[in-house]
């Protein structure tokens, strides 16, 4: 409660009442600790003992507790604001929810930093129950959230025609006389994209070997916005599908595979279907959103 109510400039001192002292901290020990603190600290940080288990904390000392946390919060909000500006999108409102949003100190700091950028800071009447209420509303009606922001980039491993101006030499492979670049990260959605509930993304792939009868589809994700290769730092494998694509001497054009990603509420359903529709493979993995 104290962290939500403290307001520098209005509160000269804040009362901290220790509910349970325990055997390891007696009233005399508490007074001794306070005396040691007061001897070492600046005058504005001096603390007083009230009763047997209470402390009066001066406003400058309380402020020093909050400042590192507030700097982290403001830094994170600034990052989010900058991401929106980089997309040439407008931002009009910041909503503050959760118990800490009751803090007049935090609200003042957020307003001081962002209102001069033309952003309105809004706090609901009971911010401490907003998260719980939102979770309950979502549980009753999952369609109440129409879209989500992808926290990661999702794609698969593929090959493409080798381009010496774009691709490193060590990625070049020669398959049946043709030069390809391997380990390409082919993205379905990119970090920061707005994804609607049950949104579907589909791509079609064909094998590079004429006698190939099975295609492996390996899914990856990364927090990078524009990954090029699956072996880059931060890229991790999510899952894998293998699907029969036809007979050895069948034309490559007849061995295409349609890969579909269905973005649900909290997971991604991946489906691979061969051209004839005679074989379908599925797998699911977590869909991380912000």
C-alpha cells in the first residue's frame, strides 16, 4: 500500500509499520539499526522509530527507493513509443493499469515525460483490478481481443537461388548442377506485426531434388526483426513436420507442399499439405504476443 500511496512534495514522511518483528529483530535491535543508518546517511535520509515496530521514512529516502524502478519503467515505455514512431504510426494514449498505477508519484513521472509529446495518459478508476477484469472478460469471450502484436518473427528453413551479391559463399550448395543458398529464414510474420485472431498465412514450396520423396518443414522463431539465416544468434527451432510429396520420378512441379500457419489465441497451428491433398501433417507451438 505504501508504494502506491507515496507522493513526494505532499508527504513529508511515510509511516512503515512492521507487522511481524520475529525473534531475529527485536525493538531494541530495530532502534540500533536505525541509529547506525542515521550516523552514516545524509541528514535528509534520517529515519525515526515510532513505537516498538514502526518507522518514519523521510520523503527523500522514499524517493530514492522509487527512482531506479521508475527509470526502468520510463525507459521501457520510451522503447515502445520509439517502435511506433519508426513505423510512422501515431500514438495518442498510454493506459496505466495494475496496482502500481495507483501511485501518484509514478503517474506524475509518466505524465512529465510523455505528455509533452502529445500523448494522453489515462488511468482507470480502479487500475489494480483492470488486469484481472480483462482476463475474466477474455475468458468469457476470447473474441474480445481482435488482434495481437507478435513478439517474435516466425518462419521456416528453406533454400533459394544463390546470389553472390547477397549471400555468403559458405552458404552456397550445388544441387543437381544448380547453385542454391541454404539455411534461409523465410518469414511468415515479422516481430511487431498486428495479427488477427485465427489469421492464416500460407506459402507454397517445392523440392530442389528431382527424386526427392519426403519434404522436411522446420519452423523457427527469433526476436530479430529481419533474420536472414536460421543459424543466426537468437534463432531457435520450434517444431518440425515431414510429409510425403510423391514418387521419385514425378515432376518437381507436382511435388509442391502448401504450408499454412494459423495464428490462434495463444498458439500457432502449422499444417503441411501435399499437392494431391492425400497427406496432411500438423503441429502446434506457442504464439508469443505483447
